[in-house]
C-alpha cells in the first residue's frame, strides 16, 4: 500500500507553502486509490483539508474543476468519500480496502468495526492483507446477523476476464469522439481495472 499522504499536509492552523504542497500531492496522485474505491482515510483527510481550506484555488477555479482535472474523479465521488470519513471515521476505509462493502452495509455493522479490525464473537480480526478472507467472512456474518444485505460473492477470475474482454471489444467498436465527461468516465473505469489488477499482483508497466 502506498505511503500516507497525510504527512504532506501541515498541522491545522499552521501556514503552508500551498503551491509546493499541492505540487507534492499531485505528483503522487497516481498512487491515490480513490477512483477504485480503495483510498485510505489519510488520503481522504488530505482531500478534505484541500477542499475546506480552499487550497485548490492555486490550481483550479473551483473545487469541481480541481476534482476533474487534478484528481481524475468527479466532485460527487470525492465529496462522497469525504462524507464517509466524517460519518464512519477510518474504519470504513480499512474495511473497503479489503472487501467490497458499501456504505449502507457498513452502517449496519459499524458498532462491531473499528480502525483496528472487525470484532466477531469476541475475537478481533485485524485489517491486514493476510486476513482478507477472514475479514470478508466476518463482515458477511455480521451483516447476516443484522439483517443487512451482505456483499455478493466474488466472481471467478475466468468470468471477470471474459467480461473485460467483452468490454474491450465494445470499446474498440466505438468510432465517435468522446466528450469531456465521457473521457472522464472512461478514465475512472480504466483506473478501477488497473487498481483491481494491482490488488491481484499484476502491475502495469508503461513502455
């Protein structure tokens, strides 16, 4: 997992060399997992401070433009992640990095989840990659007990690869020029695929 971006932001109330600070953050934006829904709480806290302190004005006319041009995600998606941080704290992001849990599903089991892990039947299952399956199973069980809808089982790799191939063929058949919104939506989807592949141990190498 990439290093926290939190250290790049000064403590609240302290003056900051805004352009340098934003330059450092933007220079590492490819490591930011927001588009894939797998960002860390520290990442989102950085974005919240950039938004609330209006630091984006050094690079864009407004927050909407900054999200689109410098983060590569829509303002709606970024603000949604910030709302999740404010409502749930870091625990939601720890859980979503290891599972496909949604905010609605997390809300139903939130009392049993902390930044340290998921507590099931008195046992704390830590949020670490090697415990991914146990974390997912515990979240599913807590969801079942709470009556909340549990995440669907993960599809097989063969099925997922087949769907990716079908999507690639459809894109190859598109002959019209995309408008800016369509380009952004396609870029978000490509980021999701790239980050999903990275989570499976496949890294893309540009040549």
